[in-house]
C-alpha cells in the first residue's frame, strides 16, 4: 500500500470525506473560494508519495476517485487560493491541511512556526505569508472502513424520565485505577471494574467530555501543562488518538457496545461553536486553509474573527457548509459509532445569526427535521459569552438544557442563605418558569449540583474560595462565586464535627437532586467524595488533581448515592414528563403540587417572602391532567430543612391511610423505615402516602 502509485478518476461529490467503496476510495471536500485542491498521499512512515490535484468540481465540492486504494492510506490536503486577510481569505498551499471529514488521525499537531499561515514575529503579523512546509509537523488523515460487528447489542433507549446522567472524563475516571489495563483509553472506560461501578451506582447514561480530536494549546505546553478537558476540537469525526490504545477507531465502537450491553447510554460532549485554529494569530490546521471566509464568522474588517466562544473564533451557523459539516458529524456518531446523544458546548453560538440568538435558526431547524438526530438525546449548554448569550429556557424541543440556576440555588439553600425557599421550590418542581412552554416536558431541566467546570461536590462543602494557582494564571481563572461553604476550615480537616456536617450537606444535596423534577446529572467522582484540592477549573490538570481519586476501601457516601438513585427509580412521581402545578398556578385539571408550612397549612405569600424561613415542605401527587381525578395513593411529602429540628404535621389522609417515613438523610441507612414525624436539623425527609395493612 505504501509504495503504490494511484491513478485518479473523476469520482463523486458525495459523500464528503474519504469513502472506501470496497474497490477504491472517493475523496470529496468543500471549498467555495479555492482555485486548486491538491490531495497529498503519504506512506506509513509519513513520507509524501504523491500529490494529485482533484480533477473535478461540482458546485463548491472538489472530488476524485482512486481505484484500488484501501483503508489505511494516509493523506492530507494543500489548497491554493488568494491570501488576502482583509478580504477574509487565508489560503496557503505550503500548509498541509486536515480533512474536516477525516475519520482517523495519526496523531496531533506538533507546535512549530511552520503551522502558521503567516510568519511569526514578522512586523506585518498575520498579513505576512509563511512559505515553510508544515507537513512534518502535522498529523495525517487515515482512510478507514468504519464497519463494526455490533452483534445483538442494542441501544438501551432510556426515556428522559428514567435517565440519570453521569458526566465523566475518559482519562480522569480511569487513570487512578490499578486494576485496569490501558488506563486513559476508551477500552479502559468500558472495562469490567468501571462498568461494575456504574451499574452498581444506578446511572443510566454516561456523558463523556470531548473525545473528538483536539489540540493541546501552545501556551499550556509552555507551562508544562496540557489541554485535559479537550474543548479545542479540530476533527469533528475522528476520535482523539490519545484515547486509542492501538490506534483503531473500533476501540470506541467496542466501548459503546459494552456500555449498551450493560444498559448504559453513551452521550458525547461536543464542541461545534469554535475550532482549535483560534484567532487570526492561530495556526492553519484545516478550516482556515480550506476556506476561511466560508467556515468562520468574520468581523466587518474580515481580517478578524467574531469570538462568541472566548477561544478566538466562531463557526458560522448561517453558512450551509457549516450546517452540513455539523449535521454530517452528528449523524456519523449516531449511525456509525452508535452514540445515544449529545451535550452541545456553548450552544447559544449554534443558534446565533447576524441579528442575534434565534431558537428557530438554521441549526435548530435542521435538527428538528432530521430523522436520525431528533430521536437521540440533545442537551444544550444554554449560554456563551456573545451578545444575548444567556438563553436558559429558550431552546426548542427536543432539547434539554443545563440548568445552572438549579446548581446555584440548591447550593445556596443548603448553605443556609436567607430567602432561598421560594427559589428552592421552583428548582424542586422542575423550574417551570423557564421550561413550561411550547409543550416542553419537565425533563427539559437538566439538574446538576456539579459539573466538570467548577468545584466537585466535596470541594463545595470544603472550600470558601477557589485554589487555582497550579493553572499558572495567578488564580484569576475559574468562577469566583461558587455558593460554597467550608463549614469552618478551608480544605481538609480532622475535626469530627465539621467532617460530619460536610457529609450531611452532601447527602442533602444529592437527595435534593434525586427528588427534583427534571433530569438529574452527577459528576464522576462525587459519589466517592473526590476532591480537586479546591481547584475549580482543572481544564489543564491532566494529573492527580484532575483525575478521580479512587478510595482504597468503599466510601459510605457511595452507598448513600446508590440509595438516592434507587429511591428516585422506585417512585414514578419523581420522574414525570408533565410539570406539577399547584392550585395557584393551575390552568386546568386538579392540583398535584401542594406547598405547606411545617404544621400542614398551605403556604401564604408572606411565608414565601419570609427571609428567615428555613423549611420547605411539598406534597406531590401524580399528574393526571384531568380535573376529575388526581392519583393520591403513592403521593410523597418531601421536607427540606436547613434549620433546627422540627415536628411536622402532615396533611390529613383518608381513613385507614398513613404517612410513612421512607427516606431520611439524617439516618445512616437513608431508606430504612423509621417512625415519628420529627425532621432532624439540616436534613431531607420523604414520607410516602400508603394504605394501612
């Protein structure tokens, strides 16, 4: 293969990318403004063997076909065209380019001045022109046959109502395990110890931080750090090579198959809002050299980029080429790699047009009509740093959304902040003021206490301030307002009272998460009391700081998290697609949500306005949607108490029925049935309406 000389034929303009037909390989690539597109072939040692201009152009698709070419062939592109930064064009044929549709890469770019289309240090900056060949420093694309024997495995197909998401990093979850081969890889993620841990915990879906090929930024390498999280994508189809133990993309497919066999869905955190090429002073890796003006949103002075992501550039989602690229990428991961959904980083960028954010913009319209993508889980991070970027609740169905209001309000409530009962009531009942419109379900609110970005749960109860000095940014990076509380000592402590208080607060917060209407998400390691030493921005900490610290013996907090998840699973009332409505908010049908004071009376407006109120009590019933009947059998009475111990008075029940304590965070065994109507200080208690035996 490596010494073959191939003859080119016209080929076809679709599909885009390098497609193995069984008898050869068809190459097709988009460029509106190029004057010539040259396919560069390499042997397995990375030595160039042929450079062949693609012979045909249909519209803006350049294409050619090579009979006899097989999977494993390495390639890249050189593209001719105008180099006129003020006009938005940055073609430079001295730069080897990655195919945006490449399914596999040989590695990562190696930082060198040759990667830049301009000459670094030149007085004209990016308006200069760099003739140094970048090929020795660039990865090559690899032609693949992505077919895989999936056998009898099927996607679990969990409804959002039944979903519990676990956000994890491929390396971060596995690097600290001594009983796993090839830690830090896709195969390690689906190893028996990890699958056993996740199934025992009770989660239904694992959400992986970015696994598409991404760049290690030069400024991090100069600090002896690295891009750990991976939010700097340059290959939207290729799994990142660092997660492949043997270089075969089938390892990703094998991981998915094993997760599916265990009943766990695989969701991907994807970054389509920007690329790794950065600002006008960034490298030329693919899009910039293929057709800068067609892929990126440019400023009025087209030399510069609009930067709504804070990473130097923004993809243009009013460009048909960008929409096609992203939709093709998403479909590939669903149809070929069998993933079950996506979390879209900085999703507001994907909906922004020249006139601002548009929930009916081109990307959302494309998703809504797509028969492949509108049946998988779609989750938006509903903000970016661009104009009007915060759009919580504004996304169209079928999107769910990360609800940061939930995170902040639950943390503040359990910290004991005054005046948080009303906000906590909203979060417990699904944040209806944001999501209850246009027929959206209650599961649209993706509730989380912690995520990769921020404190872990253990650090939330152990630190008042962030400790990010190791990132090399003088502790200026990361959020400063974390709604956290160290309970008297900053960081680790041997004080038994503080330790007990921290454990209780973590139990209360996890219980609240699992009792809330919406879709819950946990951060990997929270169930193990994982700490990052107070660092709330470990994006560059590919080490013990960023990795999950697996305890040598079982952590009792893991058992509690199991119980909380199991309790949610046992009670359909906590997993409803319809919003619950109190009498005050009811439009039609019977009320199924009752807010009560500790003595059982209905909450009044003055109670909601009381800044010193520390107890929230909610009676929830099954939502039937009819005025004639609301099921009360199996109703739950949920009590969240941040104050001292209280004796509550539950609402009266029909003759022969009773309220039974079924969950109590103040008890070592949270789901043991215990008598009495006392709610301990700083505790969550749930009573179930049951008929007397």
